[in-house]
């Protein structure tokens, strides 16, 4: 279990203090896939770097299985870091080493005998689906392949935690999905705890069980992905779950609802059914939906008819649908 | 100046001098250059590493005082012109070697002039290392020493080799200057026979041999730097080969 207690990090930027993390409290259970989402500059990267103390927090505690990392000696900390692996947006592979040697690297520095390290590295190459790239250099690989090698390298030290710092942000959508699937798969098969840092809600929806929304260095909301996604309680949360490009201020004043698809069948024509079954015409104001393995995820903003009876009918109908949640969008014009 | 072309006797005399002194001069030049380069790296490589890892925010930060002392020493030594430095270290050569003339005595001023230069070359190479890779190594629990030994130096190897080639050639050409103070080698032949005794054929041949040496070492250095660079594709290597042929001239 990873617990962050009252974690604060203050940087000095041009002589003035800047609070990157402000009293962050988070608990991450073993085996979770925990997402941390926020806009750029919200403090996400600082947060993960505090978990393995690449950044030393200004105050607060980082507890891993009850042990406080900040109180550890350099030697103990180095040992602890070997159980917290990390992958990065820019992959950060050693360019002068072959893929096999890259994967051997964490074992090499931990003093694992070379033959044993090589055997394990070959297994890992298999796990990440690149058994033929042992002798290739990273420069010869595509972005997705590089990240697979980075994942294999991260797993080489048999870590308890895998931290992904914007690990898919440099990849195209299809490769992103493949990499996320691989991470999910590894989480399922090994029970490793995964912390996912991202600015994309789709990444959170795709693999995370829990999520924390970080806003200006503070945790705005935290909970299961379904909870937070269906009913964001804060402004920061809403901004993240609303479809891309929707400006809240430009929405009609009344009768706007947001519906969230939480993995129901993507073959259900919800809006068409609404029109046919209830005879209510709704206006799609914005939508951001995805089909993941035949399941619908994402969100949609609907403008309901002004007639209160018709609107109520539509709300009733949507509430009756499985795997769809809805909330009213508050009037922002007052 | 080109009298030897019309005077067979003078030509024969000069060829005779060349036959007698050139092989020895070539040998002295090569071994003094190799020895000086090796010793300069023995001091300059660790110093260059310290300049990078020891700065604030580096892999193993050192006290600011230590860093500024090292920085000042390097800058001071680099600002003394080599010709003056050679004279200044004559007492030191006597102290270490018991003599201030000969090829060995030449190694002392060469090393003193070259190691600060080498440390800056090493520093510049290591600064090219990807910060993200260093961070990744730290996140895996690397000690500072492991980061230097297994990340910084191997990742910067091509650049370090390019720097080594530059250092080697600079030391070679500076070593040739030392003929003036009684050092040996091709430079001494060019100055003593060619310039002082007006045997211009000897001078030209000695200089041409130096030029050929520089060409050979530069080509070998560039070849290894590119062959060991795993970041480049084949076409990238061709492009880089063209770009690498611009050279610094001197320790300063």
C-alpha cells in the first residue's frame, strides 16, 4: 500500500516560492491501477517523482507498506527504488545498449548474475511481445516498441509498483491502446500496483480502477473511476469529464444534462431509442465516446426540450438504462 | 628557398639528414603524443566527470567551494599560452625527470596544458547525456558511481571519442612546437634542421609527415566515433561524417 500524507513540495522559481504540491493525501491499495489526472502544470509529474523520492518533498510523508521513505538512509532508499519501477513519456532507454542489455540493466546494477539476468530478460521480451528485438538498438524501434522495451526493463527488477509518467502521450491512438492493454494485462497477471499519470481522460477510462484529479497541486477529487466520472463534484473534475472542446459558458441556460457511458453495450442506439420510444427530440451539444472492446465509454452533453414534461420523460428514460448515468448540468449563467 | 631543387649535392645532403633523423623523429612524436594524451586523460577524464556530476542538481553534488576552485584552476591553466607554459614548467620537468630537455621532458608541459582542455572536452560530451535517461537510472536505484560508469560514459562514448581525437591531434601539433625548447620529434627536426639551418626540404618533409599523421588519426577517430554510435541510422552516419570534419585548433 502506498500512502501519501500531507505531501507538500515547494520549488523556488526565480527566487519566488512555487507550490507544486499542496498537502496531498492519497492512498493507493496493492494491485490497483490508480490514475492521476490533471492539466499540465497541475503537479502530476512532481507527485510521481515524490513517490520514489526523485524529488524530495518539502514536507509530508511517503509511506510504502507503512515505511516512511523520507526517513530512509540513501542505501535503504536505493533498495526501495528497485521495487518501484517507472516508465516515461520519452522512454528513456539507453541508446548505446541493445534491447536485451537495456532490460538486463536494472538486474545488472542490482548484482544479479549475468546469465540469470539474460534468461529473465528474454522472458520479458516475450511478455512484451518483442522476442525478435533482443539484438536491436532502441534507435531502430518505433515509439510503441520502445515503450514495450521500457516496460520490460521496468519489470526486470520484479517491482511491486509500476509508475507510468505520461507513458502513452508520445504515441498514436492505436499504439496507446496496445500499450495500455499490455499494462492492464501485466497488472492482472502479476498483481503489480500501477500508478498512471496522464492528462487524458480516455487513458483513465481504459485501464484505471481508481482516479485522483489533481488541480493546482491539490487533490480535487478521488474515488473509483465510475464514481468520479459519473458524478464529478468539482469544477476541475467537470472540466476533465466534459467532451473536448465544450465551453460550459456557451451551453444553453437550462435543461442540459450530461450522460456517462460506463461500459454498457456500444450497440445500443440510446439517442435513437430515446426519440422513438419517448418521442422526445434531444439535441447533442457535445460528445466524446469510445468503443472499447464492444463496450461504450465516454460522455455526452444533451440539450433537452424546453417543455418540462418532455424533459422529465427523457430523464426518466435515460435513468432506466443500464450502464448509463446522468447528471444535470447546473446553470452557469447565474 | 628551393635551392635544393637545382643543387644535387645540397639535395643529397638533405635527403641524408632525413634518412637519418626522420624515423626517430616520427617515433618520438608518436610516443610523446600517445603518452601525453594518456596522462592528460588520466587527470582530465575524472575532472571532467566531476565538473558535470558535482554541480548543483547533478548526480552527486559537491560543495560549491570545491567546484569553483576546480573551475578556476582549469580556466587559469587554459589561459596561459602554451609557449609561455612550456618555459614556466621547466623547473617542474627538472624536478620530476631530472632533465628539462628531450622527448620525455616535453611530456610534462604537454600534460599540464592538455588536461584542463581534456576535462572541458569531457564535460561538454557528458552534458549531451539525456537527462531523462539519468533520471530513469536514478529511479532504478543506481548509485552515483553506477550512473557515471554505466550510463553517462557509455551513452556519451561517440562524443567522447570525437573529443579524444581532437585532444590527440591538438597535443600532436603542440608537441611539434616544443622543438623550440629542446623537445624531440618531427617538430624539432623541422625547426632545428629546416628553419635554423635552412634545410627547407627537411622542413617540408617533416611538416608533410605531421599533416599525414593528423589526417590518419582524424579519420580513425571519426570512424570509431560513428561506428560506435548506436543512435544513428546508416544515412545519418554519412551526414554526421561530413559534419564532424571541422576542427578546433589549440588547447584554449
